[in-house]
């Protein structure tokens, strides 16, 4: 399970070890210190940089935008506290029977009293690979962008929110290329509005389908791909994929846009009951049923329910921290209760079909974001009470809807890119975006 030399490594034991470098990990560290300033915390980030993946469709299809969504110097986003230590590498292995973690890149080994697994799910290209350098990541983004600019046919495999978003973003930039969207069921948005949704909305599925097919000229094909090589993006040379229907589809650029399961392959246990299809078998406390000192954020069998996902994983991260501290002090953990704002909603707050000028966003629910956003009061201009949309900036009027009309179209697309995404990044502790650090490629540094 771990290298032979591991037993000879000098090891430190931490109250909590957090493995992950996304929203939930970033939220967990300051929250843990606030709950117990004396707790010792290790954070295994996976990379030396942060990248705001919620903007992935923007920068993957325009690499000049990439630096705006990257923080290349850990000093800009690390929590500076004597009790917190960061390891900017991946995990080679985690032996849950001995509570020992062997770190990658020969950075040694550490032990934990409690472990929080916040590694998210695998989505090639959308998120950087563990251990990938900033230079290699920027080169990868630029290579994909270049391939897309030359492509006559692009295939996105996965017709959920991410696939729809990439179709819209690609069409916005490349009006003449052929776009094919692969759907296992033949329909789109199954998990959020379709048959698998908590509250199905056939009208919304049809509305977005009409936009894709009639306005953006996206071809939606029913089928799935059994070739495991298609779990990775393929864009260096043209190729052909074969669907389970027997149909063959040629492409210049192929990209999987579906979630491929949790990043838990580094977790090891003698018990075969520890994991179920890669997920930690858990109770209502988000706690492993086999190893009670192990907790997980959205990588367990306890499903996080509702939207927006960023708020749900934030709530789960806080529960894991609270329970980890309880277990570390030999106390009983408590069931997960999601108190994060906005509260869980059955549908996503919006459907993005391209960002910025020329883009299209369908806004469904403003929620309680904590920002001074306007909810259409249906009073009708100019009789809406202050503070109201007509007294705000014109971008807010276009972005959030006016006089009882739903926010939809280019206005919300501009608002999300220029206003909401940067606010969300800052809210979730993505600090120093746009500051790449001394190791960044010179040609991609922000001016």
C-alpha cells in the first residue's frame, strides 16, 4: 500500500488532516481554527496553485482569460497560522488502518487523529491533475484552446449542466464549427430537471433543448462510450468514437463533461466495506462506518442534497470539521445539518449557456447570496420600492431582471462573468487570483 521506506520517515501527527484543494478544503481550514485555535491542521492541496474551476468553460476556450482565475503564489491564499501546515503535493497513499499518509514528491509522511477527505470528483481538463505544475497546467489549457480554434467538429460527452455550458461557450466563440453533445439517455439535464431530478421540470428541459438545437445548432446524440480512453480529453489528433448504439462519430476535439466519480483511489483499508464504488461508506454524520476518524465532503455514500453545490459542500465541510474535532476529543459526532445560505434548492440557481457579451444565462432563483441583488417585485417601473433595479447600475438591471421579467439572456451572462463569479471566488477564499507568482510562464502573466 505504501513504499517500503515509509516506516523510516519522520512523521508528525495532526489533529486534522484535510486532503483537497477546492472550495470545501478552503472553507474547512479557517472554520476549524475558529472552532479550536489550538488544533493542529495539515492541508494537502494537491498543487502549488489554486484555480477557480467554476470558470473552466471560460478559460479553457480562451486561454488568455486563464490567468484571471489562477492564484499562483500560495502565500496569497494560505491561512497563516503556526498550527497550520501546507503540503503542496498529492497523496501517494493513505493507510486508514494505521492513520498514516505518505505524501507525493518525496515530501515524507504524516499521521492524523482525524481525516477530512475533500478531494471532489474527477473531471479531466475542468480541474488540474494532482501534482501538475502551474506551467504544465497553463500549457495544457493553451493547447486545448488552440485545438478548439482549429476544430471543425467538437464532441462533448455528458449532457448535464457542464456539457450544456461548454456547448454554449464554444458556440459563442466558434460560430461555424460542428458541435455534438452525447447524452446517455438522449435528453439533457436529466439529474437537475429531467427524470432523475428531485423536482422534474419538462418545460425547462425542452426550453434549453430548443436553445441548443435551434439557436446554437448543437446536435444531441443518444448513446454512451465504453472505451475507457474516452474518460480523458482527446484533442491532439483527430479521432473517432463509437457509441453503444453502434454509431461512429468523428471528432477533432473530444471532451468528457460528466463527473467520473470521487477522487478516493489513494485511500486504503483492510476492510472491503470501507468504500462502495469509490465512495466512503458513511453515516448521517458524514463519518466513515469503518474508520470513524475519517470524514468526507461529497465523496461519501451520504448524498448532499440541493443547490447551489458550492453552498452544499461548504456546509458539509463545516460539519466534517465539527465532527472531526469532536472525535479527536473522544466525543460523539453529530448528524449533518445544512444551515448554509442560500438554503438547499431543488434546482440550480441558473443554467449557463455561454458567458459574457453574446452569452445566454437562464436565471431561475436568486436565493440568499448575501449580496445586494435585486429580486423583481413585479410592481412595474418606476413604481418598485427603493432600493430597486432602476436606481442601480444598468448592468444590474440587465443581469437580474426588471419589472417582473425573469433574468435571462445576455444580461445575466455578462453579470455572472464580470460580477458574480469573482465575488463567489473571493467568498470561498480563492485569494490572489490573477497573481501568478515568479514561476508562471512570462507570456501568460497578467499585465
